[in-house]
C-alpha cells in the first residue's frame, strides 16, 4: 500500500478486531501512527499494537466503553497526547444485533445496541470535533452498514442505529466543512468478521449467493477504502455514504 497517510495520526475505535483492526493496520501500512480504542479485548488490542509497531509506526491502545461519555473523552484526549495530535478519527466500535422482530426485542437490549452503535459514535465525535476544529483540519469516518437502507426484518435495533449513524455523519460533515473537516460514512455489506461469520452460520451460504461478486468482503477490502477516504486523494469528498458490499444492495 502506498504511503498516502505518511505522518498522519489516527484514532480507530473498535480497533482490536474485525473491520477496525483491518483499518488500523492499513493506516499503519500507509504511514500513520495509530491509537486503538477497545472495550474488553485488551489482549487482542495489544497484539494489534505489536503488529503496527512491527510496521515501523507508533501505536497505543486505550480502553473505553463508548457508551460512557467521560471515558470516551479521556480516550480521545489520551490519543491526542500520545500521538502529539490527531488528524483522523474512525468511529468503528459496534455490536451486532440479535435477529428478532421488534415486538420481541427486550428494551434493555435495544438500549445496549443503540448505546454502542449510535450513542458511542456521538460521544466519539463530540470529543474529537473540538480538537479537529481548533487545528482547522481533520477527517472523520463512521462505520454504518447496508442494513441502514435494506431494513430487513428482524434487525430493528441494528438497522435503526446504523441509519442514524449515517444521518449524524452527514449533519456533522455539513456543520464542519468550513473548518476543513471532512466526514464520510462507510457502509459495508457482509464482511468476514465475527459478526459476518455469525450471519453465515445462521443463514448459510444463501447469503453469499445474493452478492453479485460472489464472495463476502474482508476487513482489508474495507480498510483500503478507509485509507483512500482519509487521504488527500479524497480532499473534495464529504457528507457521502460509501457502500462496499460486492454489489449486494
């Protein structure tokens, strides 16, 4: 991968595994120093830190539950202090949903999914934006899903939270364009993470047959898009939702 992000400093929440891990490693390969945000997977986060350091870049890991505004503020502030600044913020922390019709969803479970997948993004952007606005530049990426548009049955909490993330990101993009801050959304389809594997186990290979390109995506597929959007090659792109799904939706 080319050094599109040479000298940049990035925070990736949800960076210990899955798509977040793929983005964190791709950013390091592209020349960035990276802070990983994680909630519980300390061992996994430290393993990614070592992988990034092996690429010759600086890396740190900070634990924070993204539902906790104070914890997120401390993570973002810690990332800025550890890296000496902050140029890129990827709000990638998320949780999958159970497959249930809305009338069977426990209200406490609804609050958990919304709290992590939506409120966690708000907390991350709320803490990072003053930093980026003060320096007059920055890139924000959020991770949504094609489910924000597909709205398939039995995925209510997840679809609702991801649709709201897409809308929130576009609002933030328009509010902060004059501060030279670009904000875009990445909306993956089926990607072979723990969540994607769970979908395959539940629904079988029929899921793959609905993808015109004939395969599930990989974290690396998504990460290459994330590198492009964080780079100066995408300098005139903001408030845009990028679907990456093999043509599925």
